[in-house]
């Protein structure tokens, strides 16, 4: 893995532009994302790493890092492992027809085989994905806050909707991973409110098979059932997202977002990871909880305590009490 040597918790946050002023140029950046909800902004890695302020992302900015996975040397490994997962799940003749054209896998595999590819790829990539997240965090410009990294790994293989059909009970629990996911906010169920999602394109993401965001609803009080947005609320016009293989979309976990039913002729391959800007803060009404790790403890004799800061939050204590009650 290659990339800048900057640590994940050094330096000061880069301030946003003054009101009414245009952002100044940044080496390697296509544009500096302003604070506040907006349409998609793109940046490119430069000689000093990835010029993104995660504070701007937490303010609601949607930022695509062009070629971010290539910058840290990860895209080739991820795609090779995906091809191996396809080869393990499909007969040799069908797997050879897919080869590196992962977006065509639905033409040669049924839904059960695609699910097997997704499950196998999650196993293959889990150790490597930890390195990917660490390298992205290290390549970001200094953030002025310690970054905590999540063990979460999402393998999101979304075939065209017509090839999956209704799915039925056999696909229950795979919403957002193999089938579409209705509009939701991640912190409703288990994610810190100061988390940032890394939505990393393994293959092309097209209009019609990616994510929809509702920036006008960002951090507004919304009615929900703990899992999904309830109908009958004004949430504004959606923002559609397109990415090329290797691009990384950064967005706040508190954004209202949904996966589109795949109306294209391509299977969409994406992997997701999360990090947290500062000590994790969990909403009091969240239905679940996930820990974030302090990467400074990785590779040390204290590694088993890497989630201690997350576990000592009110959210961590509530989860421990829920777990204890479940055992009695």
C-alpha cells in the first residue's frame, strides 16, 4: 500500500471559506467543498494527500475523491479479490465470461450465486479493508481531531432490479447490500452522529443504480420507525451520484439517503467503511451500537483496548446494558 505518511490525528482543521467568498485553490483539488448541504463536489489527491476537510463533510458536503482507491494503491487488490470470489461461486465457463467486467456478473450468475459472491468477498476483504480505511485516514489532510475507525465492512453488490425480482424471504436482511434500501439515516440504528461514510466504487456507479441524497433534510427532525423514513414528509429534491471505479464518496452518516432500485444494465459493486471525527457520539434513541477503534493502538500490546473510548460513551454503556439484559 502506498500513500502519504501523515497520521490520522495531527494538525488543525482547515477553515471553510468566508461568507460570500470563493474557496481558494488547493494543490491537487478540483474544488474545495464549502460547508453546508450542497450538490456533489469533487477533489483529486495531490502531492500532499487527499485535500478534504471532514468538518465540511459533517456540515453536509458530499465529496467525491477521484481515484482515491488508486491513490492508496488499493483498487487493484479489491478488484482481483472480487474476480476470485466470482470464480469461486460460478462454474468456470461462466466465471471466465465475467472476468474483470464485474458489472456484467448478473448476465452469468443467478441471485443465489451473486449473494455467494458478496458473502465470499466480504470474507476475503475484511482484513484488507482495515488497511484501506487506515490508509485513507492517513492520506487525508490534517483534521484537527482524532479519527476513530470502524470495523464495519459493507459489500454492496447491486444487480439490476429486473434480474433479482422481488427477492422474497431469501433476501431478507440484505437491503442496501444486494437489494435497494429505502430512505434512512445511519444514526437511527447504530452509527455515531459524527461519523463519515466512505462509499468506495469498485466498478462504475451510474445514475439509476447509485445513491440518492436529500440535502434539504440534513439533520432535520424526521419521523421514522427506527429503521426507515416514514412517508408524508417534505424532504426536498434528491441529489443523484455517479462515480468511476476507484472513486471514494465521503458523506456524513446523518445524511438522509437511499439506494436506488438498479434500473441500469450493470451490476453495481461498492464497498463501504466508516470513520468518526473525534470521540464517537451516539444518539440516545438509537436501536443499536457499533464501536470505533483508536488506530494508534493497532499493532501494540494494547490493541484489545482499541475500542475503549467508544465503549465508555453513553451509547456504549447503553449497549452493554442491553446485552446484559439479553443474557438474563
